[in-house]
């Protein structure tokens, strides 16, 4: 009886080990370049806010990158984790603020940035506000 239990235990242990699969997460990752910078609104530091980069060139592989700008506008961007950088490419900048924040984000002109393989440790994203207000979904209190 003990040997049957032992054989069953070994069998199910081997099945459990085999069902784990291989970790291919590193295989699928694209190379990233470090990116740090400052977010500005009309030339003045802006934050806290979320900064996202959305790929614009469909001929190259890019991934969404994001980071949090602090109250001085300083941010670090990450793709697979918070600070691992950005896949080189051309990106549209999207900035949002938390709905609970006292900061309000006016509508701004589209900003496009290009990240090369060397990265950028002084990327300045300067949002130029426009006459109207931003989308109420991004700033529902407006």
C-alpha cells in the first residue's frame, strides 16, 4: 500500500513539474533603452501625472512605455517594469492626471518623440496647451 502511494506521489509530482512550461518571457522581450526626463506644461514643470508613449510607426515593433511624473515633472519610463526603458522607435505622448488630483490638464498639442537605441536621460516633453479643455474622460471634473 505504501509503495502504491509513493508511486502515485512521484507520478503526480512529475506531472506537476511538466505542466509548468518554459519561461519564454525573456525571449519575447524587445531591447529597451533607458529614458528619464521632465514633463512640462507651457514650459513649466508639470506633475504629478502619468506619461505614456504609444508607438506610431506600424513598420517597427514598439511597446507601450509609461512612467509617473512627480510634482517637479521628473519621470523615468519603463516598458516591462517601471524603470527598464523604452523600445527604440517613434511614439505619441499621452499624459493623464489622476481624477483625485488637484492638477487639471488642459488640452494640449500632439507631441511626438523618437527614442533611439542609446536612450535619453534628459528627455524634455513640453506640452503646449490649446484654447479648449481636454477630453472630459481624462479630466472629468472640468
